[in-house]
C-alpha cells in the first residue's frame, strides 16, 4: 500500500486552490472590484499566511476600500518577508490617510533610500507630508524632484505652490497655481489659494476675482468671505466689505465680529 498518495493529492488540491484564489483576486482587482478581490485574497492567505505577495495584494484591497487600519498590519507583515518599494509606499499612504504623518514620512523615505529609478510617488508623497508638518523647505525640495520626474503632474504643482507661498516665494507660487488652473479650471481650492497669493502681491482686483469665482463654485468658509471683504475694503467699497464680514459670521462669529468692529464701526 502507498500511504503517500492521499497526502500528495491533498497538497496538490491545496496549492491549486490557493493559486486559484490568488488569480481570481488579481482579476477582480484589475477590474476594480475590490470587495470580491478582498474575499479571494483572504481565502488565499488562509492557505499560505506567510506569502508576501498575497499579504501585499490583500493590503492593497483594504486600502482601496479605505480600511486603512486593516491594511497597515498587512503591509507590515509583507515587509517582514519582502522589502519592496511598493509596500513601503502603500503603508505610507495608509499612514498619511490616518494622520500618522511621521510614519508616512519614514516609509516614503525608506522607499527613496531603496534608490529605485524614477520614484516619483515617494518624493511627491513625502513632499505632501512635509507640508502637513509645516516643513516647507523640505516640501519644496521633494516636490522639485517629483516635478523633475513628472513635469506635467498637476497636483505636484499645486502642492509646490503651497510650499512656495508659505516661503513667501509668491511669484513662484503664482506660476505654479496658474499651471494648475490651466489644467483644472474649476479647482476651487486652487482658485482660492491663488486669490491669497494675489492678495500678498497687493493685486486686490485679481484677488477679488478669484474669491468671486471660488464662491461661485460653492466654496463657503470664514476665510473666503473675510478675504474678499478685505479686497473690497482696499478697493474702496466699504459697504460690500462689511456685507462680506457679516457673511463670515455664519462660519466663525467671534473672529468675524472682531474684523467687522475694526473696519465697519
């Protein structure tokens, strides 16, 4: 009698089943059906719990489904078995989404230090994180490198404009924001930010025009009405300035009242 045949048969069925779920998961992921992909990758992982590729693929599904708390440990387990740029980037994105900016910077840096050619996402991601940490010099440096790698990436120009603006490189910030709005005409936050740059340059008419446009696109905040009100004030229209300061009270009554008392009393 041969007692090895049933064990061998079971192993073959096991491996085929694992491979089948992995391939089904990959197919569903490619078709952006992340819930089905998650199901099959989860089944595959139960059969092969130390497979870095399955761990990574399941983490990607969790990330796409915005289950960041579940994705992070899967990325970490995958890194224990295989150090890869994509895995560091995935965990960095999840850390960033969860507000753990220090962790995101560490992972983006790890990806950069692996020295893979053309690592745009690592520089762009770390640049975004530096802005959130108010490290504007570092942000500008990373975003310069990212833009050099992908010279037409609109959002990289948007973030570089923010860093330049905070460093009072207003003309550089304006060029970047103009590039953004050339490609995304109704990007209301970019329109609002360009208005701030125009204000800093003393171009009150252009600033007011940008704030008008942002409000037309349904941007509603204390800042947008206060800033447009200040434009009206500088352009000599006190009545409209006070009207905007009044509207700002809907969003921050205490601060708006201070401004109104200063200019409208």
